[in-house]
């Protein structure tokens, strides 16, 4: 064989090997993290986790009920505020303002907010809500989560609506359907699974967020439903428990971590399956 | 009506065109005419118009709220940081001492800024080659059936909450690095002029390097998924031509794919950098929260976000204002990095659109 050719082939094989190695590297981390979580968290995954509140220091019984309920409440309110706003804003970008200057500015800003550090959003809500309200509160935490939800939903909504072919809109308009009904009845329905995907992804994103809750919702040890007080929540509870010296708290933290990760992964996978169904059709 | 629409697919159109008409008719009937009672054209039209205008303004105001959020972030950070700005001025940027409990408190951003930049730099050093490697594997080498599972696994890495990375880094990665990797590196580079200082010091669970490695794993999916996306914009005919004249896979990637997508790759890398700079929880767990700058990357340090996360809840007065000023610095930094990333990606989109 020609020596130059042999050298080129050797180089190619080396690079291919490195690429396969890189892929293995990436998949290995996922596997390692999941295995660690399962190994440490599975022991505490029982009924008590869901029906008992967080224990005082040193105690060896208790669960995470207050934290789980608090997280659910704040996530639901956060998505409840953020998702409609993101959905409507995305609708404006894709349906009304396609050739607008405003649209390109908003799209640009939105893309930056999409990756803005979540701790900055915590600082923003601290200054805008916690300080005027004179205290940490669950509603501040929910608003922080809503601010994170908006850019995610806006982005997917715009992308999905742009995929709906114009022929559909034109047909509806030609029949005399007003613009708002063209959007609500035709475009939304055609893009429905895509829109749901966006909301699921946004929920997955905020379900595990810790940084913006650290100084907005804070956290506490009690079961509470009041939105104007601090509220226990899973991420901050994990954060506090895992760094504590008590073995039982650590165990609870690992179980909580496993719970959050499984939820978030399920949401992510669900969103992807929905999205894939759509493109496969 | 719903069953009509469920089968509706925006990518094949003539058939759906007819279905769309069916849906439209029913929409008109059910929504407006029923409510209007006996058919009244003027009434129906004015109802349409009102609904139209309302919906337009709802969407437009929602869109504008994005701008308001950005404005709100900037204003609230500046207002919160103002006392510290007045007190320390530009000296804040190059003061290393961080003594919030001194009287008066002495605050300087040099330590956290150094930590933020160094951890992000090391993270990118690791994540760029690995992320590109995975992207090349996924687009050029991988058998079709393996493509989706591996792509999905890498993207799921992006979905894991950052606090989980922090715990994992603290309990698993930290001990491993401190007991095996760091002693090894310290032994190898002992006595080498510059590298010796970089890898010096006692091994530690909490260090800049551990934080950087966790960051690398966290930003890997961003680099990979954007690279895969931009690699797909390469016209197949270019690649086929290169393969046709006998190029190996590596030569095609190096001389065709990467030059064609260079702008997009840089955009993806900057996007990942923006993430790395602002990442909070994972770093807070394993960086050690030390404001002293050490020449060794195996020594504890801190980053802007970690400093805010660990001190903000217990701070007040000038200390709190100083932390908000740190936040403002971080926001400005990430804003420019992310804006640069978007501009790069927009340039590639334009090129692909032409």
C-alpha cells in the first residue's frame, strides 16, 4: 500500500476512535450519575417519604411531604403564569409580527433570557418582589420560576407555529374566518403536540431549579399552603439536608434527588416522544 | 371535529387544505353564529372584530413583556448594586479582599471573577473537543439505529437539575479526584516551572478543577446538540464530492464540514460558555467558597454565582449590595457572550438560507 495512503488511513482510524471515545465518555457520565442516585436514593424511597413532613435535626423518622407539596404548588403556579405568557408572546412573533422589527428584537432578547443565569433571575425577583413585600414568599418563588418558563415556551411556540404551512391559514382566511380564529382554531390545533412539548420542557426545566428559590421562596421545615410566607420546597431542602451532618437528613436528600431527577427525566422523555411523533408523521 | 384535526399534518398540504376548510366552517358555526342567535351579519362581524383586536393586543403585550423582564432585571440589579458602586467605585474590580464583617466592610470582586473565568476556561477546554467529537460521531460515524439513543442520552444530561450535579460532584467525583487524579498530576508535574505551580498543593475535594470538570459535563450537551444541528446544514453534495475524490472521514470533517460550519460552531461554543459562566448550584457545592486567589487549580476558590448563592440569604446592607453588584457584573458578562453567540448563529442561518 502507498505510504501516504496508509498514513491518512491511520490518522482517520485514530480520529474515529477518539470520536467513539468521546461519545462513550458522554454516555458514561449519564449512567454514572443515574447509578449513584439509584444506589443512594432507593433505600429511602418508601411511603413515609410522601406522607411525613421533614424531621427536626437528629430525628430518624420523617419524609419530604411538605417539600414535595411546596415544589408542586410553586411549579404549577410558575408554569401557570409563565406558559400562557410565553404561548401568547410566541403567537405574536410567529403569526402577527413575522416581518416586524419588534419581532427580531424580542427574539434576540428572548434567546438571551433563555440562557441567562438563573441566580440572576433570583436576584431580580428579590429586588422586585421580596423587598417591596418585606419578606420571602412562595409567590416570589413562583414568579421567579415563571420568568424562567416564559423564554422556553416562547421559543418552542414560535418554532412550532412557523412549521404550520401557510396554505392552511390562507384556506381558513379565504373562508372569511377572522385572524384570531385562524390562529386559535387552525394554527394551534395543527401545532398542538409541539406546543405541549414546549410546556413540558419548561416544566422539566423549573422542576429542579434551586438557585432562584434560595432567596425568594427560601424554605422551611413545616407544611404550609400560604403563598405569602416562605414555603418548603424540594430543591432547597435537598441543598440544606445534603450538607448537614445528620445521616437521616442525607438519606432524605438522596431520595429527594432521585425523585426530582426521575420526574425531570420522565418529563424530558415524554416531551421528546411527543415531538418525535410529530416529525415522524 | 377533533378527530379531523388529530390526523392533521402541516407538512402535507393539499389533502389537509380540504380538512382545514371543514374545521373553519365548524369554527364559524359553533363560535359566533350560535351565540348570535338568528343570523345577523353586522353583529357577527363586530364580534369577529372585537375578538380579533383583543387577541392581537393580548399576544402583542405578552411579547412586549419579554422586553419588560429584561428591563426589570437591569433596573433592579442597578438599583440594588448602587450603594456598593458608590462606596467602592471601580476599585471593586481589582480588590481581592472580601471581608463583609469588617467595619466598614471591604469587598472586592477579583477572587470571584478569577474563579468564574478560570473554571469556565478549563471547562471549555475539556468540553469543546469532547462535544465536537460526539457531534462528529453522531453525524458521520454512528450507525442509524444507535443515533437516537446516544443523542437522547447526551441531551438528557442537559435535563438533569444542576443541584444533582453538585451532589454528585461533592460525594463521588470530588473524592475520586482528590484520592487518585490529583496526587498523580501533582507527582508528574512536581518541579516543572509553570505547570508545577498550576498543579501544586494538597489534594482537595473542593477545588477549581473539580468545579470545572462538572461544568464541562454540564455544557457538553449544548455544544453537541448545536454542532449536530449546524453539521446538518452542510449540503450533502459537498461532502459527497469530498468522499468521491477519496477523502477519509476525518479529512471530510476537517476540510469540508468544519470550515463550512465554523461560525455556527463558535456560536454554539459561546452559548455553552454563557451557561458555564452563570452556572450556580453545581459549582457552589464543590468549589469551596474561598475568596483567596491561588495559583493552583487544585485549591478551593469561588465564582460569582457561588458567592451569591452561599452568602446572599444571610447578607444585609453594603454586603448585600456588593453581592448584587457581583450579580450585575455576571449579567453583563453573560449578556455579551450570549449576544455574541446569537449573532454568530444568525450569520450561519442567513448563509444556510441563501
